[in-house]
C-alpha cells in the first residue's frame, strides 16, 4: 500500500469515527492534527468527502451497485456483532470497534460474502474450479458460491454475481444450481447463471437445463442451447440469443445487443472494482450495441457512454462519476 492509498484508508477511518461521535472534541482535535500532518492527508480527506457527498446526493435509482442477497441478512448482522465484540475484547473501545468493522467493509469489497462462500472470485479476475465429479465452474469477478456434494445430489448456491457451469451429467445424481428464487437443474449442458438487481438470468450455451421458479408465478420449462430466461419478483421473460455469446465474459468480452447502459455498467463494475455513479437516470435507460473489453473496464465504460454524450470523471482511484447532457 503506497502513501496515497494509506492516506485514503485513514481518511475513511476518520470519516467513520467523526460520524459516530460528532460532538467528541478530543476526537476532533486528533483529527485536525492528523489532517495537518501531511499534504497527502488533506488530499485524501478532500477525495473521501467529495465522493461521499456525490453518492449521498445522488438518488438511489441513479446509483449502480451490487445487490447483496437478502437471505443472508441475519447472518451478516450476527457476524458484525461478533467482529465488534472481538475487537472490544482486544482494544476496549466500542467506537473504535464499530469504526474498524465499517472501514473493513468499505476497504475490502464483499467481506461478508467471502465469509459465507466456499469459493469467491475477487474483483477484476475470474476463477475456474474443477469439481470432483468432473464438472467445471467459472466464477465471474466478485462472484461467490457455496458447494454441497453428496452421494445423492450435487447442489450449488450462487450467492452473488455470475457463474458458468460445464456439467458432467449423472443420471443418478442431479446437478442443481439455486440462484435467488430460481432453481436450475442440468440435463447435460453448459450454461450461465447471473444474479443482478433482484433478477436471476439463466442462459444456455448447449444441452438442456430445466429451470423452475415460483415468483411472480409458477414457472417451469426446459431451456435449450441459445435460449434464456430472466426471473424477477414481478416479471418473467425469455428469448433466444446466439449460443456462442453465452459466457463470453470468460474470455474478457462484453457483448451488447441493444442492451441498456445500466445493464452494461452493472456488468463492468466487478471487473474494475470501482464505484460507478451515474448522475442522470435517463442515461441508464438508453441502449447500446457493441463489443467491449472487460479487461480494460475504464476504456469500455468510455466507449459505452461517449456516443451518448456521456463523460467519465475519475473522482478518486476507486470511484468514477458518469455525467451526461
């Protein structure tokens, strides 16, 4: 960690502490002392407060951010309590414990998800898993799964993100993927599942997958190569696509076929690890067609929004602001 990164981490800590104890004059004095120690501290504080103000001022529907599964909220809360108690036992400060936990979640992306998952792919990288049954799983960046394999069943929970499965079919032992409220069962196939914005999408490259969901209505069907289905709390949609485009992200390629800018930004964010804030909601609904390099997410973002009049402002090394006329 270089000096600027260290200063940013410390600035985040101070922001959390001052928010926790706004009337603590001794704390304020220590902060002022830290702020004046080095020019890097003042720069980092300006960056942290600037991006915080931008994010707070943007309406929630203009912010593009990952959606964490609701089913784990009780476990998340329990982990937070555990961490705070452990830190208090070591250092005796309730405020410091709270600040440390909050800072960890800001500095280390998906910290909770990493605790809950058996396998996790960090931002900007994919991860290939070779299961004992001969099946392969490729995790997209910032994706996580849990795995339960028994003599009767192979069961995968997609906790977050997207994964591509190439399944070794066994008649006597089904291969099942649970993603949100959607259950997908292999019938000898290669397929992709993604959770994003309270929607679960299944795309089949080849073979057959049986999917079932009970919201917003009972839905069950077989998807063949080149078919997809998307299930949300309010809607179910399906259609076709070129089979060879399924899982193109594994090769670092993002393909847009008259897709919304908002969906493209959602797809880009895990590859860059940066916060992306879009200041005009209208831009998110516009549509683009093209092929973009996921391994160069800043350039890809620029190519997506520039033809629509959008501009990228690098607010800090960990945040981009998208503005448009």
